[in-house]
C-alpha cells in the first residue's frame, strides 16, 4: 500500500515543473505547472498575479539552449517549446507597443509600458536624436522623483539615474535642466501621472524613434531573460 502511494506521488511530481518569470520591475514570479500546460495557462497566471487586464500588448519571452530568443506560443505546450529541462526561466515583456498610449485604461498597463520604454532606452534599443533622448529621460526622471525641488535635489542629482548605456555630462546637465525648468507642473503628484506623460511622449515622437528598422508603435521587442 505504502509503495503504491509513493509511486503515485513520484508520478505526480514527474508531471509537474517549476517556472520562474522575471517581470518588468525585475521581481520574479515563481509557480508550479503541469508539464503539459500550455503557454496561455502560464500567461493567465501572471496576468492574474499582476491584476493585468489589458493583456494584448504583452508576451512571455524565453531563450532556448542555442541562445535563440523566442516568444512563448500560448496554444502550445510550454515544456515542448522550451527544449530544456526544468526549472524554466522566462520573462514578461511588452510584445507590441500600444498605438495610442493615451487610450490605456489601467494604471498597471501604463506602468509596465513605462518600464519597457525605460528598459529599452537604457539598453540602447530606442534610437533617437539627442534632444529627444534628453526630453524622454527628463520625463522618466519626472516619473521617478516628481517635480524638481531644490530642497530635495542638490546639484548633480540626475547623475544617480542611468538612462542610457552611456551618456556625456553635457547630456546629463541637459536632462536636469529640462526637468527643472521645462516640464509642465500640472503632472499628477503620483507616479502614474509621470509615466502617463512618458508614454504619451513616445507616441508623439514615434517618427524620431527607430529600432532595428521597425516602427516603435508595433515593435517586436527582442531581449533575453534578465535584460
């Protein structure tokens, strides 16, 4: 009797595997799934965890044993797509930028899009004129710390933030100057206000942004987990 119970327990464990999904804020979501679970099941778990309703812009990215990057297909088995042994590691990323960020209804969606824009700018995947880069970085700074306050933000305060793979002191000064003097003071005091205007800004400057020859509005974001 005991041996049958142990055998049944072992078979049950063999049918399960652990997954870790790295989210856009660099936190991790870990869960146990059945080996035959499809991509949609995992995606739904993540969306439920984040309370994410506007799902169409997002996807799950993974890297195969040959270091090739793929989007997880939701209609197929996760284990068969991964082509490796569990535990599996994947990442949640923006798959398609919304064509009109002002139309996003949920703050969590705007927040995740903001994090993706910030990440892509930092890793050099959003290419634009220096003036546009400075303005976008200033909007990101606005979202992070709010309006400029001389009592809270001493000289060189913007140097604590890394907006690009590398940038000059001149560009850093320009970012701080925009943040101090040029940004509208009607932004909401909450983080949501700043990120809303950041997403609107990338929409307004779509004509200036290029990434691997693709439009920013409908862009297949390519990055390995953890990046």
